[in-house]
């Protein structure tokens, strides 16, 4: 297990992740606040009503709980993560009437095809051992008419981009080129593909045709 994954599985990080670690690092990497990320996620995923949402690599549930607040009726959000300390923190800090947590491997999701109206993975694909397999699984469990959204690393074609790949390789963080995820979404028949780049991060969303 590389340095990045060891860090994410540490109980000490789970305790401070939501309130200090993630907000600080994401602001430095993207110039965006956690509050902005959360609001944009609800808008991009078209969340409302009885929709079923899957949040991959949910960590301590800081996004999962927020997404669930946009739902009503029989809607719910499921957060999936491999880290037991993160899930323990999610259950303790981010439980709710429309949110639940599952321990699982993003590369082999324990859900049937088309199970969710919205699937997301914010700030974790660069940690997963096979991020392409995990992304294909996200697409597999997305229902017709559903929406998918990811936030992950981005390598600019400049000196900073090349430096980020070197640092990422040392720590275990993958740094992705510009066209990997838009191309993957298109190959799997997704439409309405949108990509936005903010500093070192890329935000990519799409929809499965109804």
C-alpha cells in the first residue's frame, strides 16, 4: 500500500479530514471551497425527490450527508468506502434518515446494473489502484437518465503539470491527462459530457441517455 493510501486509512486522518484536511488541500489545489463543491454537486447531479445516489470513496461522509439533504420521499444516498476508520467517522458524524454507508471496493461495486440515478466520486479516483475499472463500475450502476460526476487530478501541459506527475508518482497519487475521462464517458455511450479544470483538479460530468 503506497503512502497516499496508508494516509487515507489512518484513524487520525479520519478525525480531522472533514473539518481541516480536505477543505485546506482542495482549496489549494482548485481555488474552490468545500461549500462551493457541495452546491455544484447537487446541481450537476440534478438531485431532488426520490432519487438514489451513490457516493464512491465517501470518506467520513461529508459529501454523502449533504447530498442526501437534497432528497425527499424515498430518496437516499449511499456512501461507499474501503477505509474502516473513515466509515466509522461517517456513521458517527454524518448519519441521517436518507443516508447509509457500505464498506466495499470501488473496482467491484456490490450493486446491480442501473441501481442509481446519480453516481459520484469526489477527490478519490487518483487513490484507487485501478481508477479506470472503478469508473467503469460507476457507469455500470448508473440508471438510464442518470447523471455521473467526478472530481480528480489534472495534469496541465506545462512545467507545473509535469512536476505534479512526478510528485504524484512518488506519493502514490495518480495525475490524469485532460482527455482520459471525457473519452471514457463517450466510449460508454454517455452524453452531455462537461469538463471544467480548476488549477490542479478536473471536474467531469455526464449523463446516461434515457
